[in-house]
C-alpha cells in the first residue's frame, strides 16, 4: 500500500468510528428524553440517525476493505446488497435533510398553524415518501444489474459493466442525482432562505426596539450599551451561521461525489482513483457531521447527554462506594481476629 492509500484507509476508519459514536449518542438522547420524542422533527432526526448508523456499519467497512485489498471484498451477493443499501441510505439521508428544512420553514414562517400543518401523521407520511423514493432507484439498478464493486471509489455502488447499456445507465444516473441531490438542495435553499428572511425581519424589529430603549436610557453605563449592541450583532449573525452550516455541509459533503459520478460518465475526462476515494470519504463525512449539525450541539440534546453522563458517573460512583464498603466489612472480622 502507498502512503496515500494508508492515509485514506485511516480517514475511513476515523469517519466510521466517529459516525458510530456520534449517532449512537443521538439515539441514546432520543430514547432518554421524552421531550425530544414528543417533537415532530425528532422523527426525521431518528430516521437520519438510523441511515447514518447503517452507512457506518455496512458501506464504510467494505470501502475500507476495498482500499486495503484493492479488489471486491466478499462475494457478489454481499457487494450487491451493500451497493443497494448504500444507494438507498444516501438518498434517504438527503431527503431527510430536506424534510427537516421543510419542518423548520413551517415552524418559522407559519408559527401559529405549525401544530396543525406538521403533526406526527404528516411526518409519518413524509417519511413514507422518502422511503419509497429512496427504494425505487436501487430496485431499478439491482434489477438491471447496475450494482457492483467500483474500483474508482473502492466501494460497492452503482456500476455498469456492459458498454452496450452505457446510454441507459447515463440517463438513469442523471435522473437519480437530479431527483436526490439536486431536489434536496433546491428544497434546502428555498426553505432555509425563507427562514433567514423571517429571522432577519424579526432581528430588525428587535434592533429598533433596542435602539429606542438605549436612546431613552440616557444614564445607562457605556459598558451596558456596548453589550446590547454586541448582542445585536450576534443575533443578526446567528441565523445566518446556522443556515450556512445546514446548506454548506450538504454541498461540501455531497457535491464533490455527485459531480465526480457525473463527470465519470464522460469518456473524455480521466479521474484519479485517489480523488474518487476522497470524494467518497467526503460523502461519508456527512454521517459524521449530521449528529452535530442537527442534534448534539442544540441545547436540548446537550442537556440530555449531560444528564445521561451524570447518571452513568453517579451509578459508577455508587457501585464503587458499595464495593469499598463491602471490602471494609469483610476486612473488619479479620482485624478483630
């Protein structure tokens, strides 16, 4: 193995371990907190978490084996199953992010009618559509034998080995990425830009009230005035940073891989195998960033996993003190003797 292959294998191992740890932590928070389970977005986050976990235990290990051995890991049936699952999970993850953005859009733009427009039944219908949409493309690909080990990405994925079916495969790949990546990106941009517009409008209203208050309070200390102005600036930047993170991570992680898959269809451009694996690793990195972007960095999840950690630490301290007390009680008779 070259130094590049060793480095790429190390990156895949790190992505796999961090994705497992972070997504398991999100799942623990969901199971521990009744408040999180009551919220409708929790269903979308739960679906996204399961997709990321399955990606970490199915596709990532086979990609790691493909990098190390430079050949198809396992038999054809295993590779076909993993390729089918990878296509399904990737599409499902993208559509789950789009569903989360729709939920935020309704909550911010239509706050008074949110509970009537986004109920558990509505969320379940959206999830049903994402599953049907995500399953349709791998079913078609599997039925046409367009799933296999692709050396460019060192993974089991969509792959056509028959030159006579090249045109059909090009059309299928274009439609697949248009209705998965491009559709999700359009939904993300539309909904989050609407959310940003409303957030900026509210920030302007708060800024006007704040400035009027500062003008009226003539005797206010300069440090207090400066803190109020600083809070204004932070408030204006907060929504922009969050929305930039949602859209930016989606583009950064998925766009290089999707563009590479489309460019690969052209016989004119030669793609380096190292870049193919790097683009695949970027797509895998979405399973690492999602738990932090959508869950773990939010206040409610922070509080929940801190409560879980405190319970674990208290339980271990109680067990250790109990064991210490038991050992003392056993030693006392020996000392008396």
